[in-house]
C-alpha cells in the first residue's frame, strides 16, 4: 500500500509552478537522516516512484518532483528550457526552498543525468546516488529509439487501449509483463485529459531539443560522473537495456572507488525500481550513504 504524501509546489526562476510529492518520513527519524530525492526519466513523472518512495519513507523524508512539463508541473513557455541545465536549476530552487544542503539522489535515465550535472556544479551536495540505467556514455541505439516516440501525441478511449499500445511498443523491454502490468504502466505514464481521453502526461514540446542539430553530439559526462566520488554510487542496469552498455558499466566501476552495480534480469530501459533486486540494492545504498 502506498504511503500518503503531501502535494506541494515550488516556483522556478522563470516563474513556473512546479509540483513535488513530499513523503515526510517518520516523526522520530534521526535528525541526521538525509532526505532522498527521486528524479524521473524523460517522459515520466513522480508516479513512477510511488512504491519505492513509500518504502524509503519509513526511515527518511522523500521528495519526488515532476520535472517542468511533466505531470502536475506547469509546461514551459519556451521549449528551449526543456534541457538538463534548466531542470537542474529548477531542482536547485526546490533545494533552496526546502533548506536541503545534502541529500541522497535516485535518478532514472534523465534523472541520473540531472544527478551527475548537479554533483559537478555543487561538489559534495550528493551524499550517495542511484543511477538507474544511465551512465556517462549513452548507446546511440537507445537515443534513436527514444526519438521514434517522444513528442508524438496519441490518445485512447480506455486504459486497456492505452495499455495495449504501450505493450506493442515496449514488450521488448519488459517481456515478462502481462496486460495488468501494462495497465499499471499506462496509469503511471498517462492521464485523463479534459476531453475524457487518455494521453501521455507530458508536454509534447519536450521533443524539440532532440530535433536540433547542435544537440547531436552529447557532452563529455565523465567528469560529471567522477564528481560523485564524495559518496557511494549504485548503478542499476536493465539486462536488455539499449541505453547503458556492459562496457560503459565496467568503465564506471573503474572510475569510482565505491561503485556497485546490479543487473536487473529480463528488463530493458529502465528498471521500474519495484524489482526485488533493485529494492534490496537501493536499501543498501541508502544505509551506506546516510
């Protein structure tokens, strides 16, 4: 059962009203227990972390934001602000509002990129990090797959129709999922619109940066990853992932003195963090980091 959370908001530097879930944690939690911040992937939202946040909030405060343009956060007025640098600036505004000076980060895909960028900008702010199916090098095959679906608006009359659409496109990444699992996935990724139809819960304009030629070559993220050396790092890799390769995972281990990794079996991009292997590894990382 999901633990209750408070629906809260903060304001970005350019005036957007942004949403986050606040799982306050136990009343008797130690004063030195670090907060945990969960950061979702490109087209996702805070609902992805419902089960994980409920589990972690038995011991820690857990904050789960909707990045601008997703979920209950406002859409950007300028699509050029749909970039990791702006997302990290928004996150810093949230940290300032809540008085958080150090925390444990759990980042899925884009959320992992945000984690690395913030760590490089503010050394020591991240006490420990979970990078979920993401690393400093990204397999171009995964990027090309993302381009085939991001920003393509579709709508469906029922949750079953929505689930079947996701199953058709995602069964290679989640071959063990049955239709009930896909309905759960649909209710995380989508929402009912004002017209009563079900559609993806993000601003389609987040796809615009992918169309710009200047963004074709990714920046060198290795220095940002190496900035995480101030605390332990857990890297989760989907066994079937087309974004994080085994070769990159091995390099990440070589470049961090306290990096552990877990390969989640028969899952692609990205593990949902409800798998037994993921939950156990995250519990261990949190215990070591704070």
